[in-house]
């Protein structure tokens, strides 16, 4: 499993550690009612662009954790 800026919020949240990492970056979408409706189409890239979040760092953390939990 490798996350990219095209990964949807729904795909990312299937990973058990994702919520903890997203909260570390103050991703507001986790509690947003609209995000719950758009989860299957809302991409990480869109979220990062909208909220000025460093997408490269966030992806590095997500993919690092995913690699650890896959092994």
C-alpha cells in the first residue's frame, strides 16, 4: 500500500494509523460533515492544497507508517 496525493480520504482512513497521522497535521476533514459525504472523491492533494498542509511530509509519514505496519 502506497499513498499518493491522488489517494482519497476514504482509502487513507482504511489504514489503522491514518487518523493519528492526519490529526498530527491538523487535517480538519476528519470532523467535517461535508468530508464524510465526499470521502470517496476527496483526495489528499485537494485537502493539502485547501488547508496549506505540506503534502510531501504528510505522505512521507503515512507511507512510512504503512510500510512498518505491512511488515
